[in-house]
């Protein structure tokens, strides 16, 4: 993978969904973001995320941004 495509940000969406007993499909419905886009985020393939999307996800999962995203070295 080219260096410009490697991200040090890891999305912990899988873990949060499991803790909340929620599916990706249910989250998609609640936040109004497509299943495809959430899957891209979940699989650490997103290059960016809108603050409005981040806010909606955090509200739906009752979490903080730091619970969802982490910086890994």
C-alpha cells in the first residue's frame, strides 16, 4: 500500500456495535449514512469523515469520538 494511503487512524466501530448489540444496518438507518460508507469507515478505508457524520454516529452509539477513533503507531 502506498505511503499516502496508510492511515494511523483506526476505527473501532465493530467493537462499539458489538457492545451496543447493534448491527451496521441498524446504525445506517439511525444515522442516515449508507451501509457502504459505514463499511468503508469500519474497515479503516475512509480517507475523511464529516463532523456531522461523526456526531450522528457518536449520538447513536452513545460514545465519544475517542471511543470510536484511535491513533495507532
